[in-house]
């Protein structure tokens, strides 16, 4: 009895959480012309159409670029920061921690507007550059946090031993620390990638002619057209995210880090 | 632990300076905009903002939806988390994975699904008309209910995750012990489960509440201009009328609300113990 109730509650919750996603997959596979569920016959024409829409292709490339290089940039400055915050007793380390974590707390739409108004307009930054900085700042807190937690689990005396045995500090880092936190860095990359790729509010104001991230482009597209291609694209993107996460889980037990 | 502070600072500063210059400073200037006028400092941006009925409606609607979504998520979250914790280890891992899974999917995709479900020719309306409950489709999209449902679906996983990790830390025999000693399920919940999981509730509650306050896509797609929330209002003020003072005021409200939610919930959590 208790067991049945258990599964009923879980079944309902999961239907609510995952059901809409399944509906999207089928709505995108419609043979008809408009968005509906159940679809008017099944076909893959809308899934195929997604690849022929020029603006989707452009915005996909931009989102990909931001997600990959924004996350790499965040790791480039985030890993040393995480290392310093874990291994050194810094004056003002709480302040540094707060500053680096701040982008999580401030709503994205405000960040986008602020960058547009004070970097792009007066300082002549291009929109792409502002987007790049915004996405880097957005991912930075995750990078620092995830890498910090794997540094936390690595004993500091291993590096001290390496230094005593003749490594320079840099060598101790690249030969001892980095191989040991590789999983954490990769997990941070994946988390950052997914966060950046799916991000909407930050990019809302940061768009210009030909410069639009994919989610923003989808929002604009669904305002004018009511066909199933956005559903098809949504489903494809969801599969992409899931494939990345599952691969990560298989390779390194991603969920340990998040 | 190394003691060479200069070296440590050199490693930490690039990230801090980046965040400060390209993030905190622009945001701070934006927030200050509502306080500045040609003659000096002023609060007129705020008084003007709150004197407009539309802004008041949007402010209270945002607050209301945030509280409702967080509250409902807590109720469903406790039920779901309790069931998940009661599962065997393998099933628990799988179900937990299914709960986390939606978080990896683009919010645009997840919100778009509700158009298919709640639209004029959506599943719900087809059923209602099909059953003869109404002759014409009912307007479900662009209502507060639609926004509520969308937000709940978006943020419920965060609450469940927080509560599951809190419940996993409850010692195994505490609940059976309370039952044996004569407590009914309501008493068990209020006097055993709630006090032992309040930290998880605070974390989950803050995440869901601030998430709902600062969501843009859900109110934009499911609410449109009929059901404005603070984020969509901000976008409209800037894009339609270049009104940066209102934008600055809304930005401040969103940040203050997120912070105070966090503080308030923390206060509640510590007051009980």
C-alpha cells in the first residue's frame, strides 16, 4: 500500500516534469503545418527544416562559440582563483570569494542591460565582445565552485612533497594538481557549457544585426511563426544537452561534482 | 597551505578584477541611475515608479507568484523527496536522475511545451471541448495560472534536489521511533521531518523563489503583455520607451527581493532551533 502511494506520487511528479518534454518531441514530428498535440501524422520534415533556416544556423554558431570559449575563459581565470582561495591564506579572501560569486546572485537581464549601456554604447565594445564577457562572468562562479570542491578533496601535502622532491611550484601544479582535479575541471566545463548555451536573460539586450544567441533567435522566431520547427529545434537541443551530460556521467561520474 | 600571499593574490586577482570591472561596476552604475538627477541625488525615480498603478500590480503579482511557486514547490517537493528517499539505492539514483534531467534542457524548450498543452488548440482545450464542458476553447495561455504552472515546472527540480539531500541526512530510525511513540503523520512531519530538513527547505526555497522572480522566458512566453512580471516589465520599459530609470528601479527591487528572501528564510530556519 505504502509502496503504491510512493510510486503514484513519483509518477505524477515525473509526468509533470518530463511529460511536456515528450510532448515537444512529438509536436515537432508533426506532418501538419501547425503546432499541435497529438500531431497530425508523423514526419521528420520540421526536424529537417531546422537545419535549413539560415538564422538558426548563425545563432547556433554564436551560442556554441560563447558556450565553448566563454567557459574556457572562465576556467582560465577561475582555476587559478580557486587554487589560490584553497591553498593560500589570503588577506580579503572572503571579499574575493563574494566578488567572484556575485554573477550568480544578480539577475541576468540586469547584467545584459548594464553591459549594453556602459560597455557597448560608450566604450565601443562590439555586441559579440560584450556577450562573450557576460557569458564568461556568468560561468565564472560555477567554475570556481566546482574546481574548489575538487581541490578541497585533494591533499595539499602532495604538492608539498612534489616541491620537496625538486619540482618547481608550476611543475607541482601541472604534474600533480592538474591531473588530480581533471575530473572537476571537466565537470565545470560541462556545467558551464550547458548554463551558457541555455542562457536567455543575459543575452536579451545584447543582440544586434546578425548577432543573436540561439535561444533569443528561437524566441523571436516563435513570435512571428507558429509552425512546429521551434518544437523540433527545442527537442534537438534538449537531446544535445542530454547527450553531453550522459557522456560526461559515463566518463567521469559527473554528478559527483555538481 | 602556502604563505606566499603575493603569489596567491596574483592567482586570484584576474578573476576578481574581471568580475569587478566587467560585471559589478556596470551593474552598480545601472543601479545608481535611478538615484541621479541633473541637480543631484534624488528618490523621485522610486516614488514615481511606485505611484503608477500598473507598476504596483506587476510588483505584487511578481511577489505573489514567487511565494506561490515556492510554497507549492515545497509541498510537492516534500512528498516527492520523501518517496525518493524511501526507494532502494538503484531506483533512487535513477529517479533522482530523472528529476535533475529537466535542468539540463533549455528553458525555452521547456516553456514552449506549455503552448502546445495550454494553447487554443492544445491538449487541455481539445479535451474540454471534446467532453462538451465548454463550446469554445477557454483562454488558458496569457493567464497568471499559465505562468504559475510554467514557473513551477521550471523550478520544482531545485526544491526536490535540496529536500532529498536534506532528508538523506535524517537518521534511519527517527521516523519509525516517532511513529511507535504515538505520533501521527502530521506530527511526524511538523516535529521531526521539518526541523531536520529546514536547511534544505531554506536552500530550495531561496532557489525557487529567486528563480521565479527573475525568470524571463516563462512570463514572456506564457504571460505575454497581459501578465507582466518585473522582468518582462523591465524589458518592455527599456525596449518600448527607453525608460532606464524604471529599469534601474526594477533591477534594485529584484536584487533586494532575492537578498531579503535569502536572509528571511535563514532567519526563520535559525529561529526554530
